[in-house]
C-alpha cells in the first residue's frame, strides 16, 4: 500500500469512526423516543423543520467551504472562510424573512404547522453555515479528528435534549429543540477553535467581492445543485404531508433516519477525504481507475446493507416499537433501494466539482427534480396509496443517481482538466 493510499485510509477511518459513533447514538435513542414519547405525527413535523433548515443551510455559504480546501496556503483559506461567514449572516437574515412569511401564511403546510418554532430556523441555518465552513477549515489543515469530534458533540447534545424533552412531556417541540441545540453547540465550539487557529495565520487586506468572483462557479452552479438535493428531501415530505397526512410523512421520515444512519455516516466520511485526494490527480487513467475502484467497493457495501434491511423480520419492529409502527419496516425496505444508489453516487459526487462540471450538473439537477416529482405522482396515480407513491419516488431516484454515475465516467473521459499520460500509479 502506497503512503498516499495509507493516509487516505487513515483519514477515512478517523472521520468514519467519529461519524459512526455520532450516528450510533441517535440510532439507539430513536427507538426509545418512538416507543415512549413521540408518535409518527411528531416526527413528521421534525422532518419538516430539519429538511427546510437543511435546504436553506446547505446553500447559506454559497458553497465557499469547498474553496477553503483547494487553496494552496492557509492565508488564502482564511480569506475564503471570512467571506463565507459574511455570506452566512446574510443568508440567515433572508431565512428569517421566509420564516416570518411561513408563520403568517399557510403557503407551505408543513412549515405553518410548526407555529412559532419556525423562527428557530434562521438560527439553525446560521449554525449550519458555521459548522460547514469550520469543518472544511479543519479539512484544509488535515485535522480530521476535529471534524469527527464536532459530529459527536452535535449528536450527544441533540439526542440528550430530545430525550429530556420527552421525559418532561413536551410534544414535537422537544424534537425540534434537540435539533436546534445540537447544531448550535457544535457551531459555537468549532468557531471558537477556528478563531484560535487563525491567530497564527498571516493576514492581509483583500476584496471579498473579488474573491466571490474568483469562485463564481461555486456560487452560480454548485450552490443551486446542492439546493436541489435538499429541496427534493423537503419536497417529498411536504408531498406526503399534503397527500397522505402527517402519520404517513412521519413514517417516511423515520424510515429515512434508520436506513440513512448506516449509509449516511459512510458517505459523509468518504466524500470529504475523496475530495481531498482527487484534487491532486491530473492523469485521466488514474482518475478513472480511482473512481471505478471506489464505485465497485461502494456498490458491494450498498448491496449488502440493502439486503440486510429486506431480510429483517417485521415482527422485530413491532416488538421493539409497538403496533403504532407496524408499517415501518415496509417503508424502510422501499427507501433502502434508492438510498443505496444515493450512497454510491453521493460518496463520489465531488468528481463533478473537481472536473468543474457544475454547469452541466445544474441542468441535470433540474431534470432530477422533474423526475422525482413525476415519479411520486405516477406511483400515487397507479396505486392510490402512500406506499405506491413511495415506490414511484424510489424508482425515479434510482434512475437519477444511476445517470449521475454514468455522467461521471463521461466527464472523466472528456475533461480538458485531465491529461493522458503513461503514469498509472495512484
């Protein structure tokens, strides 16, 4: 094993271990919350809050955090980070306006149902932006242990508040307060650590507008692209709320949590380190070989985890959670099909950023939205029930992510940023 591959593996394991622990805790706490304190309707409202805040939060930085890693010096990384924090503040203020509109008008049913708690969304968006920027700052410094610790702090504080709120008798508001607490505490601690770091970094005057111009690809192409992914999550929860009620939407959101716990923690760890690795690869054959190798490995992992979910007996779910959740295993099985393909595509999605194909992917993302919207309604029309709509949504997702994987090979083969050389060692 070469030193580069060994370092890559070590970084993945550091992030994976921290992420695994941070995912294991809510995985263990969730059944307790379900059985004793909160029902499907409560989790539906939590999902609305989470997915809306994530939809706004993932674009709150205009994806400038990606530029932090690509800078040759920490001084330049610091300048990108400072600009990103200013953008996050503006994004949070805009989210406050949207929250006010949602509170007073029933334009988006799920948000209106949150009541005054919708005003926590801007604070979550601000915290998410801070966490994203500081995490990539740590990435640039190769301090992956700090990213892992941040994930752990967020999980412990979030799940602790949810559990205490349930014991205290709070309704869905306890779940939302837990989410708010976890991300806020993490943002504070990571920003405090970042501020200590930048004291040691050389400083100079710079133009924030010029910096935004240098990274306009992130602003105009990457940002809309990640927005689409988050928008799809929010859209389908809202569609289930409107068409089949909060109980069905809650079942879908909890199934997403269970299935995504295993796949999500690996995707987050692999993608960050994968981005750092491919940033230094310029040979076409090496890039294709690396992408193919990881694609094959991820397909095996995805297939195994999906198969395990399908063979899990339904009686286990009822025995642990009670009769109220008797349909949960069915939702988990369906969702595992598209989440498995999502896991593979998402883990390797930084290839499009590396090859600067953001414009093409933006067009693809627009098609993605149309496919999943049509898939949901096609499934609903053919079956008339929530499970049929979920199957329609699932197959449209599978198709979309399969197309994305195919596009990656096409861009590797045609990219002008890669060269054809005789060197093959990675």
